[in-house]
C-alpha cells in the first residue's frame, strides 16, 4: 500500500532516507524520552525516531496515512525491538488537540515534516505549550525556517522570530531541495531546531509582551510611536528614543524592555 499525497492537506512526502535520518538526529539527548511527530505520512521519519527515543507518538489527520501506519509499523516494532506500547498513533488535527490532556503534563519534543500551509500555526501552538515542549525540530518552507531563526535588522525578522526566540534558542540547520519529495514542492525547504531556554519565563507580563510584538509588526514599516498608537502612550513615553525605532530593529531583549516601559506607563 502507498498513500496518495493530498493537495488540500499540503502533503509532500519525503522520500530521502538520509535526510529523514538527519532530521531525526537533529533532536538532542536532553533528558526527555517522549517525541511527538506531526504529520508522519508514510513514516519515513518515524522509523528513525523509534530507533532513537523510548516513546514516540505520531499525530496524523489523513485517515489513509493512519491505515498505512497501523499496517506498517507492527513490523517496525519487531525489527527495532520496540514494544508496541512505546508507539502511539493519534488520528486528529494537532492544532485542535490539547497537549496537556494527550501527554498528561509530560515533557515531549515536537518534530515533523510540517505542511507549509499550517507550519507557522504549529510553531505558535508549541510556544503556547512551552512548559511541555523542551525542544522543537522540523522542516518548513525555507523562508519560514529562516524567519524563525532570524535576528533583528533583517526584513524577514518578524513576529515568528521574536516569539520563538523569547523562549527558545533557534538554529537554522540545513536546506532541503524539492527533488527529495513526492510530489516536489515549488520551493526549497529548511530544517530548524528550537531548544527551550533554561529560564524561559519573561520578566514582564507575557500577554502584554505578545500583544506589543504583534501590534508592532502589523505595521512594520512605521516607527513604534505610530504602530503602537492603540496603547494610548503618554506624550512623555513617546519621546523615549526606542519609539523612534521600527520593530525589525529591536532584539528580543529590546522588546522586553519596550513592554516594561509600556507597562509602567499604565498598561
């Protein structure tokens, strides 16, 4: 049995074993045992994860892929000497799942060859669940992978960059050409890894921080005193030199400083 890639699900099946192994090897040995793979398809990455980690859960929306995985992976258990209870298939949409319920507050790394059309939402959900997710590694459209790891001063630096790097150390690992997929996408892909910071709590109100970052980048060409008008800043605060900057010029630390100034201004 083979699974037909479905356009509406954004499926592009990786068919290069070396790259699959390289992606699996991007996970570190950071003391957690459980890995969640999103969108395993026909399991090209899954078998390397089973060889690497004691407990693997895969989450798949495509019912045809779920049937394939159930038929294929009992053989993998025998081959890899892996107990069946160490491998769980969840049929469903990752974006609609409660990770707290599914993983009972256990630490779980996230990995996958992510559908391009929902890849940013997957990152945002991992960030929301950062207490449970010590590490996140996966394949994205190249420009999205670069954006996640990008530093301030670049035109590609944005909301995704700041919110990822506020809680995780981000690293762009390698580029993957379209030719290793079936069907091949029209763009290059990139693999990126996020490792949660030792101290991943912010010294400011986190909801306000998220709001400041998103509001600033929604009008990224404007100076902050214009893009952040909705915060009703005092005239005194608007004279602060930071408000003459544009959002892409601010590091994560500067966004924390900006949030602190806005909070002290009465927000």
